[in-house]
C-alpha cells in the first residue's frame, strides 16, 4: 500500500505540535518524579498516557519519531 501524501503545510504543523508535545511530556515526567504516590501521581500518569497517544498521532502525520518511550505503571481509574 502506498504511503498517503501529506501536504507540506500539514506536515510542518504536525512537527510543531509534536515538538510541543515532546516538551510537555518531558515537563510532566519531571513533575511526576517529584510527587508522592496518590491522586496527583495518578492524574499525571493519566495525562502522560493521553499526551503520548496524541504525540504518536502527530508523529505519524509529520514523519517524526517518538522521543519519549518511557513506560510508567498503568494508572488506576480513581474517578
């Protein structure tokens, strides 16, 4: 199956979004390292899951690789 053509404008925007998500993932990981177990930790872990999923979608559109593959324990659904 041939690769889907993506307009340069869309690819450029995707790269910007991916770069911003990488920075936010890094910031969130650093914040997570400093919190005690509990609600804040679970909330940050859930946020990381969502950020990583978004990053993967932008990465495939932009043709860029995922930078952070750090796997954290699965967050429990405390809500």
